[in-house]
């Protein structure tokens, strides 16, 4: 799968448009860029189509090229995917905690 990323800011989430191998495009919200193992990864939430209807999250290895342009790579092995999935679950827990903590601060 090759990805062509065009950053756009909408509302509170940044979005990217993925150009998929089958020639279709999918707009996704960037949930988080996070480390796992020796690499960084990105979690994307599709905003349209069947993947969005099923609340799927796309996980990719994330790097930047020499021009600081984002590069997404597929996660090839089940072992790497398992590590990334667990790290993403921890990131979600941290995001929920941060949200709860900030709500308590606003109420004080």
C-alpha cells in the first residue's frame, strides 16, 4: 500500500488523505503519533467508508524523509503489529486520563 499524505486541519483534528493501492482515497483523522519499540507509529481513524462505519483504526510505521515530509510504511509482521497494538492501547488510556485530568482542572 502506498500512501500520499496531504495534511489538512479541520476542527480539532489534523487529517490526512491516504491514496490506497486500489486507487481510492480515504480521509483519516490523525489520532496520535507514538513510539513503540525502536520506531514511531501513527494511528489514523478513517472518516468515511466501510472502515469508518466499523470504527477501524489504521496503524502505520511513521518516519519523515530528508525534507521533513511524513512517510507511512505498512507493518509487515504479526509480531510488530502486536507490539504496536499494545502501545496504541496504552496511548488511548493515556489520552483518556489526560482528558479526565483536564476536565477536572476546568471544573475547579
